[in-house]
């Protein structure tokens, strides 16, 4: 899926989270039409915040992601600050709310 840097394993996602202060994770399913519709809306919002490192991963190809990050539906948006989850949104993402939350978090950092 065209979007952020694609992770190929759970270890790769965890490594990005551990090595960066602010990390935005987009978890999706290849056959999820909502995921394909949400990503092009989310990407420009996140890219406004240069200090956020991004990664995306397909839970259909890496099923252990679902257990590690407690994913019951896709898409799931996660934001980590110093390795701790500080924001989670799932399925139907409100873009204005996402934009406000990212702005508030990045300004506080």
C-alpha cells in the first residue's frame, strides 16, 4: 500500500518505536477498503509534523501485530512517545480530531 515506510516484521515496527521519540504507526489490512480510503487522508496530516517518524504494516501479512498492539479492527492509528502509546484511533478516523491531537502532542514535546 502506497503511504509510509512499510515494515516487514513485528521486530521492525518495534525497532522504529524504540529508536525514535515520536512514532506514528498505521496498521492496515490489504483487503480493507476503509484502510485504502483513510491512508491518503491521514498521510498529509502526519507529514505536517516533521518530528514524527512514520511506519505502516499489514496485519494480514504480519498477524502477530494484532496480538502485540491489541488490534481488533483495521485501520488502527497509533502514536508512540518514548516507546509509550499516547494516541489510538481505529476504523473510522476523524481527520480533524487526529490533526488536533497531533498538533497538541507535538507542541507539548
